[in-house]
């Protein structure tokens, strides 16, 4: 009925954060992150008309060719976070070095982010994203990279934003439930739209998601697991956007498994631990899934337990519902 089309009591992201923390600085931080994601939304949606397609001409520290929109999104996040007054250290995919916030504007948070995820999809208007993880300075520290080079257990909260047919932020506090907020462009606010997101109880849709073009480089158990997905009684569908945010978002909502494993070409995988691996692992696990490295440096590890040895350290990723990650574990067991 028409009465309900206007919510006089909208649970905005801002209100949700205020209701779930007593830390006013965290409210300010999340407000700054949300603002930068609205700016990025505008840039992504106007990329064609604003002539923002194409390369910026530089290569970042993990070897990616930077797109104009990578650089712009990065500037938007850095400006919002530095000026929030609550950040000490920022680590971005697009900055070789960490950003140490000058004393006058420094605060207690350390934020790692991937300002624009899936940048190979920009120029054809396919879904892209933003990923962030938030830490607090260790006691006595004025803010150094060491405050971020800790395992995922130290992460206070994490989230991602999908810029897609709708713009949606998925966010969780450490140890809490996972919530979804859609950007309502008529009010310019993220509004709570998904309560306590969890993987489908029965495992959900049978979907595997990997860049299978790399399969000749995979180890045998990964090859075998994917073969099993394809040849099982109930064959799996393949879905791969090539933007981690979009692929993970679908995996949580529909079920399935996402793999970017270590292989003999990239022994540490491709994805970056601080601003891709850990935040996504935290969200996946708090939604009832598993975030594993697969076989990595001789053992199967939890992504959340890894300690980055550098800000741009990489990690292999095998994430998804329990039913499907178990198939991979079984193949490792069989291989001995
Ligand atoms: P980014 O665009 O932030 O550099 O991230 C790219 C990542 C991730 O989004 C995606 O899942 C993966 O790289 C795609 O890699 P391939 O092109 O090798 O499949
Ligand atoms: Mn990149
Ligand atoms: Mn990325
Ligand atoms: Mn990126």
C-alpha cells in the first residue's frame, strides 16, 4: 500500500552504527567511509559522460595498471578519511606506502582499503566495488604500519560496497551479524535492507566461481575439486564476474564457492590480504561460511589467522559455504 512507500523511521547506516557502538569516533569514521562510497558511486555512474574510462598511466605496487577511476576513487577515500580526524594510518591498494595522517588531524583508527575493486570491469560498466577493514592503533602507538600488520582477529569492523544494478554496502562489526544497506539515491543515504545475512542453510545454489583460465597452473586437489563440481550428480553452474565484491556478494546470497587459489605461477595467490582477504574473510565467516587459504605454505589455513608481512602481502582465497569448501578440503585429504 502507498502509505508504506515512505518510511518515516528509516534505519540508515549512520543510525545503525550509532545504535551498535558507544564509540563516537567510529560513528565519524563510518560516516566518512559512507560519504566516500557515495562519491565513488557518482563517479562510477557518470564514468562515461565524465570521460573517466581508461588508464591513468601508472602501475601500482602489486603490478596492476591503474585506471583513472582507481585513482579518483582512491583520492575520494583518502580525502574523506584524512579529514575525518579519526584516522592515524591508511593503507590503500593504490598507494605503495602507507599514509600517516599528520598530527593535527590524526586519530585512533587505521584503515586498509581497496578503493575500487574489479577495475578491469570499469570500461564496460560491469559491477565494481570498494572493500575496507578497520583497526585501532595499539596502546602506546602513534600510528605505524605495525598497527595494521596483525591478523584478522584485530579487525574491528569490515565492509564492502557493490556498485551494481543497485549500490549496496555489506557491513559487520567484529563478532557480530552481517547487515546489508542499499543506497537510496532519493535521500542519499544507505538504508538497512538485509538483516543478519547468512549463507543459505542447505548450501544454496551449486555455483563455483574462479578464473578457470588459470586452471593449468592449479594444484591437483583444486583441479579435482572443480572437476567434481562439474561432473557430480547435481552439476554446478560457473559464474565469475571478475570483481571480487560482486562474486563474493553473490556467493553469500545464493550460495556456492569462490576460489582464487595459490598456483605454480602465483604461489601466494593474487588477492591482497589486508584490503581484500581479511575483510572478506571476516564477513564470510560471520555469515556462516568458511574463508580458507587452501594449501598455502605447506598447510591449510584460515585467512583470518594470517599475519601480513607487508601491507600489500597477498593470500590465496577459497571462500564459500561449508558444503562446497568441504569438497576442496576432501580433495586435499585424499591427496595426503
Ligand atoms: P582490483 O581491481 O581491486 O585490482 O582487484 C582485482 C581482483 C578482484 O577484484 C578479482 O576478483 C580478481 O582480481 C580478478 O582477477 P582475474 O582478472 O585474474 O580473474
Ligand atoms: Mn588493482
Ligand atoms: Mn580488488
Ligand atoms: Mn582495486
